[in-house]
C-alpha cells in the first residue's frame, strides 16, 4: 500500500434548502430505521459555524452509518456498524469518544435495499453512475456503502480551526491530501436530491476508511477493484439545528453553490 501526502487548494462538503425542524435531541422517529437524521445545514458549515451541540452518544441513537465533521472542523467523520471515527489532518483514523460533539453530521441505520456488483477499474464518476442506475427515483434520499478493494483512493482531511473561524472555502486551501494504492476498506456515502441543496450536498458525498481502521478521509477520487455497493432507500428526513449561538446570526441565504462545488471537488 502506497501512502502519499500532498498539500492542495481543493474542496469538501455540501449545500441545500429544505424543511427545518428545531429540536434538542429527542429521537423523533424512534424505531423507524428509514430516516436520514441530520445535524445542522451544509450552508451553516460553509459559513464557518463549527461549534456543535450534538454529542456522538446522542448521534448513535439515530443511526449506525454516518459522515460529517467535529467541533472546530477538526477532521472528517465516518461512522459504520455503530462505530464512529475521526480522520484528522494527519490522515489517520481515531475512535471518536461519545462525549465529542459535531456541528454537522448525517446518519441513518443502514439496511441495503439494493446490491450492485461494481466493475473493477471503474473510476469515481463511473461508481456514481452505477449507483444512479440503481435508483428507483431521484426524489428521495439514499445511503450508499461500497465495500472491497480499491486500486486507487485519493482522500483529504482538514486542520482544526481556531477562532475567528474562516469560511470552509478558505479552510480547504489548507487541506491535506493522501493517496493510496491497492487498499481495502469501506466507502460511506449519501445521495441527496436537488431540492435539498442548502441543507445538504445535492448529489453525492463520500468518506472512506480502510479495513484496518487506520486511515481515511473525504473522497476526492478513486478507482475500484473488487467491490460491491449496497444502496439504502431513505424516504424520511429529519434535521436538528442549533437553538442558540452563531447559527442564529449567520446569513444562510442562497448563492453558496459555487463555493460548495469547489469544497467538494
């Protein structure tokens, strides 16, 4: 396995505008596994709202499959099988303590409704197309898990921020990029419909963690080896937003899509 470190001016997260419910931690759809539960909005994260109120102990009540970030934008978050990890700017993965908090996260209980065997040698765009072709509609949400070997994986993470917080599009200029050859692991991802932009990333958002849980990050590019994709249809959406703090004073109007595109790619 080759690990290469790069510095780059490239991008991360996402954006959408949607139905918002303010709540302070109750499990609204207790017992219903087909709910996408989200903490805050992608536009808030884009604007530098990096202090969270939701702990990972609370997040686990709403799902076992997740991605997002940590307080002060301290790296990338990935969750699967109920275990949550922090991928710091050094590219390494660390178990996330239940008392840690998140300013932005998406989580669900993963139960595959469709399984797709992917073609070895497929690139990142072909992976997305294969999942696209398995979608019965583009008007609901999907959780996507890809497991197996990857001929190539390119990921990034971001450094912990100090106040005054910079906007995400500025933080991404300091991202650290890592490349791996012939690595086994899991991709955790979500697909959100176009009408969700401003609330979440419309389209795909993927994180990766190696099988041995040592490295990972936000995916920028990849080439598939022997992999299988599971797709979970998710027709219910619930979001909790901060009840105080910087979120209240932040301009969350439109016009952030260009910045989001640069952050993601």
